[in-house]
């Protein structure tokens, strides 16, 4: 019988970095927990207080949804291109890295960029991802907690059939990993990964050339599958 994985714990500094706040602000929110419902501490590391990472993330998500539902984006040409920081602000996020976080940690949740620019030099190349304003507006209308446009029915795309007996060193993306692990969608896989339920996949084997998305070898994914049944 497989034992239940202990929840991931995070201190104020880690939570602050993820939420674009200061550690002092996290401590202040905790001090006001009787009024705001901030999660109780789940442990300590020396003198540092630790919280259940999933509970804190859910708490911030709830606060964000209330604020985002009230956010009206500025008037822009639908064809304007925005980088990740500009897109975050356009969508109403206080954290200018929010879109980058979605793209990096939740593949399939946020739309792919409309344009990817190759910049830098041959010795130090980098990519800039850009989204059209219309792409962002379409996503706003259907994102969780925002409500759906009339006549729009969103369903998760079916996962592909991925053979378990393929090349063990072949690099696979999140969609293929989700299929091999038995998840129903790439979003449930991403959620489980972000909550620390897939420890063997926390560090990717490679990043894709387009967009820097994470890749894992088939061998590593199957090792994770053998270690425990994924939480769906």
C-alpha cells in the first residue's frame, strides 16, 4: 500500500516570491487571518513558519478571482502585441510574472504566444513571446472563475495515445506525460505537478527550443508512474 505523500511546505520568502509580495506582507496577512481566512501554519523550520503550499496557493487564487472579475482591461487595438509582463498587467494581475508562471508551470492552461521573436546573439540567444490583445481577451472571457461566453463550451482536448514501449530516452512534453501517467487532462497533470505530487518530474530533463517548455524522458515518466498512482 502506497503511503500518502506529505504536503509541500513553503516559508514566507518562497510564498512572497511566487506572489510578487514581500515576506513581511505574508506575515501581515497571516496576522490578519481571523479576518481574511489566511491558512494556519503547518509546521516550522527553525524559526521560520511554514505553510501548506497548496492551501496558500488556493487562498491567493480565490482573492485573485474576486479582483480579476472586477478588472476591466484598458482599451487597446485587438492586434497589438504584448510581452509577458505587459500581458500580465493587461489581464489585471499584480504580479508581472504571472503569465510567465502560467506558461512555465501550467502548460495548456494559457494560450500559446502568437509571435515568438528570436533575439540576442548566437552566443547568448533568447526568445521573446508576444500575445495579441484579442487572444488575451478571448482567454479572459473563458478562464476559470470569469464565466463563459454565450454559446461557448470548453472541453479539455483528448490526450494522445503514447506508447510505453517507445524509446526510453525520447523527450516528451506535458501532454504526453499526462497521458502516460493516466491523467484525464494536461491541466490536472500540471496541478498535481505544481503541488509536489510528482517529485521525479519536478526537475525537467530539457526545455523545448520554442517557448522553453519542460520535457522529460519516457524513462523518467514511467519511473514516476511506477512509484505511485497520480492524484487526479
